[in-house]
């Protein structure tokens, strides 16, 4: 699956469910303009806030 489709699918599903795990997956897969470590750091912060 290409990244654009993946991001679209994750976002649509997140809007339906508000499942933070979907945002974490998006962050882990987003290139962040050549800085993928930024996405991984955001994903770690989000994961700490899952109840």
C-alpha cells in the first residue's frame, strides 16, 4: 500500500473511532519531510497517553 493511501485510510478510520493507535501508526509511517525520527518521537509521546 502506498503511503498516501495508508495515511488517508488511517485518518478516515481515526475520525470514525478516535483510536489514538491509528495516529501512532500514522506517525510511525510518515516521512516528516525527511525527518522520520520526528514521527517516531511523536508516536512515543502519544503511546504514553493511551489509557
